[in-house]
């Protein structure tokens, strides 16, 4: 039996969603997140991690212990292959990076949607985990259609052509945009821009334009107190925290506390 995409179900009901990131490829991490019951999904930031196809299978299995849908964020090279591998493992969402043109949206759509005449995707029937339970091809096709489709808006070229990019995204069924300030500044030859107040004008333009085109903007935050500004801008979807940074912060606090106590 193909497991339902509860992330999709909540999103389609118009409800806000909250996810969290993980970079470690240990299956204990998604299992722990799922067991908390506090998050609608977890994003495996594979773009910054190391993994193989076996890792994807183990991550998806572990997440399903806690009914936790997984999103994968991929590096721009090889996104098609690894997106299909992740869906074959049981992931329920894909975040595509480095969008620059409307044609990039077309390619991302093609990678993950079923090969139906009215859909124009390239995904055929693959005998991987979602298809192995009952081998119900219609159920498998519906599972593909339920995959959450998100794209990063993080390049100067994309922002310069934002209306054309978002119009194509709307037409191709993109569910969410994700603003990427670091890559945006980098693509302008201004690596420090993301840490300056100037970045907000670009961020707010992406949020407003996404809403104009009926696409939900999602924002990454590091703390709960950062959320209110985005709520005021109309954002209802968040991904909060990164396991590696939270572990580092917690260990720093413990280590510094003990060093101070011991003199």
C-alpha cells in the first residue's frame, strides 16, 4: 500500500505547515523527528550532505515509522536522477535548487510528474518502494501526482525575470517557492549581501510575487522569534532549524558552561 502524503493533505486543506532540516544521513534523525509528532515533514538537505541510494531508502523507511513525509533538496547537477531516486525510496516532496529561467521549471516538472499526455511528465512505473506493496499502477500514479513540488528562487537571473518564472511555475503546478538569500547575493557578485539589511527588499519581492501568482512562499528560519515578520508578510509555511547547527549550539553551551564552572 502506498502511504498517504500527509504533507500534501495538510497543504491542500489550506493549513500552515512546519518542517525542519536535517543534514546528517543517519536514519535515526528522521525517525527521531517523526516520533516527536511536531513537524509536518522533514527536509533532507542532500545538497550539503553525503548519501547514496541505500541511504535514501533507509531515511524514508525510518521516517515512515513516525508517519513523517520527507522532502529532498538536491544539488543542481543530477537533480533529475536523484529526484526520481528519492521518490522511488518513498520521499514525498522535492525542492529544486538554482532556478534561473522558465525552462528550468519545465525540466523540474518533467522529472517528477507521471508520463501522462495531459501532465507531460517523464516518470514511468518504477518498481521501487512506493510501487512494491500492491503494484496498483493507478495508486502509484496518484502518489506521483501528490508529490510536493518546491523551487528555490535564489538567482539574480530568476529575480530579473520573476514574472515569467512564476507564471511558468504556476502553470506547471509548483506548490511552493523558497527564497535563497545567500545564493542570490553570490549570483550578483555580492557574497555579503545576504547578511545586510538590503537583502530584505529582494526577499519581500519574492514573497509578494509568489502570493500574486497563487504559489505559497516558504521561508527558512533559525528561531521561532523570526517567524512573526514573515507571518505579517503573508507567509504560512516554514522550515525551522538545522540538526548540525543545533547540535553545535547545544554542545557549545554545554562546553562553555563547564569550562566556566571549572575555571
